[in-house]
């Protein structure tokens, strides 16, 4: 919805749920009061500006919003619940009577001392936990409402078996007649927006794409709605660690009194124990604050994760419902093809241009094939010439090898024959000498140098 700033004359826009609220102009910061009938006053103008393909279609109220996104909860109500939960816890703690020993020291019960006498970090951790519990309670209530809304027949078959531009208004009015708490649910909101988009575009593929985009938006909204819970789960342990630091610091400060009590004249055991009492109390604060904060964080983390999973499942169920009960029944009457009926000449010209282009491509391809055939033939001839040259080379190498083997055989065997003859002569001479000796002994005389 559009409106104009009275000071700088800039055109602004806002959703119908802002009717009756005051906003500031982003240009001049002028405070502008949006009229209470802002949504109704601009519905007619918006319908006239919407691009309809058929002027005979029934009028439809577009852009009718019904509050915040279904995933959001009121943080102020959650804050009130948190204050109430914190007050209830401490009311119960203060109802528990204190136990005091004979020396006047509070000894129990432990649970009361754990919450009441461990300093302000315990109160802060309990309050943040109560606020987080309040948010989770509202989320649980909202998820239960969203789950029950899945039982609604948003597109009743009593109106028609299919959804088209002619019965679109009846389906849309059926959604608007639901109670207000049902109109702001994932399923009803998704179907209503899809019907309004189909009223404007009248194209099944575009509606399907729009539903897919809405699914992503809902999933992102669900994840963002738990950001405050994640902040609480981060802040509660930090508050416990702050209490630990304060307790340890106080304990270290009290050690001065302990040392003074032990070093003084006449300082006995009772004096030392009396000085140690505040030290032990500070150490108890240091560890108990962290313990309480960690316990709260663990307790709250499980339901937070479970609720987020349930809400994501609800969004998935809405996606399945849109596919099974809306897109299957949606009929655009061939509107996606009708836009081309008046462009037959253009389509024919485009077809002829494509055919001419394909013919040119085929002619070029044929020329390329001929060139490739010619080159292949030339390469074949070159390969034949190379083969003939290789054969000649191989023949020449063979002849040379045979000649080399012949020369090698002649030279080698002649040398061996000469050597064998010489060896035979030597053996014969040795036999002759042995015969002449015929058992005679050969005496070898030794001659020493210098004698």
C-alpha cells in the first residue's frame, strides 16, 4: 500500500497491518500517522493496477495481511511469563523455612541457600531462564495451533474439483471466512498467497515457483524465530561464569582476614575458623552460580531443539499439502500457451531463421568433411611412401647382417683352428718328453744366495 509523506512528498509503502500506527519518514524523519482505514482505502486502487489477463475475472482482495509471520511470538508476553516464572520459583524458595544451628549459622535446606544466598547472578540466571521458558511455551502453543490447522480443508472439493480463474474468488473467500486465529497459519497463509499470485499471473509454473520460494521464506523465518532462544542459551552460562569470577574474587579478598586472624597474638583455632567462614561462603557462590547456569542451559537446550524440529516438520507438511491438494488441481486454462497464439508469424520467422542457420551449418560441416577426406588421402599416400622406404632399409640391413655373419664365421673359425693346432703340437711334445723320462727322477738343486 502506498502513501505520501506530507513534508518531503516522497512516496512510501506499508503493509495493511500498519494501519492506525505511527511511523517515521526515512527521508525527513517526520512522524506520520497511518489512517486506520489505510488497507481498505487502497484495495480498489491496487486491484485496478494489478496486471490481469482477462478483464472479466471476478474481483479479488489482494494483499490482505493478517498480522505477523506465523513463526513469530510476542516477546513482551514471553517477558511477562518469564517474570511470573521467576517470581514463582523464588516464592517457593522463600516459603522453605531456614535451618539455623546453635551458633546462629544458616545450614539449610540446601536448595533454598542455593537459590537465595549465592548473590545476584543466581537471580539473573533464573530470570533469563524463566524468560526463555516463556518463549518456548509460546512457541509450543503456536506449533500446536499450526499442527491443528493442517486438518482444515483449505480447498474444499464442494466448491470445485479443480482451481481455475473462474472459481478462484470462491476459494479465496473461503479462506478469508476462517476465524482470525486460523488465518495466520502456515497453510492458510501459503494457500491464500498462492491464490492471489495465480489471480495475477495465471500461470502454473510460476505459481509452483512462487510456492517453492514461500517455503524457503517460511523455513528461514522458523530458524530466525529461535535466535532469541539461542541468545538465552548463550547468556545463561555467561551469567554463571560472572558469578564464579565474583565469588573467587571475594574469596581471595577474605583471605586477608584469615591471615590476620592466624598471625595475631592469641589467635586460636576458633578465630581462624571464624575468618574462614566468609571465604567458604564466597567459594560456594563461585561454584554454585556456574552449576545453576549450566543446569538451566542443559534443561532448556533439549526442548528448544525439539520445538524447532517440530516447526520445521509443519513447514514441510504444508509443502506436501500444496503439492498434493493445490498444484495438482490448479488449471491455468492453457494461459501459458495462449500468449504465443497471436505471435504465429514471429514463431514462423524464428523457425525459418533457425532452419537457415542449420542449413548453413550443415554446408560448412560438409565442406569440412571433404577437406578431411582429402587430407586423409594425402596422408595415406605419404604413409605408403614411408612404408616402401622402410622396407628398402630393412632389406639393406638384412643383406649387411648376412655378410657380417659370413665374415665373422670365416675369421673366427680360422683363428680357432690355428690355436687348436698350436695346442696339439704342445701336447705331442709333452708326451715325447714324458716317454723319455720313463720314471726317471728329476732333481732340482737349490742354490742359496751368498753361498
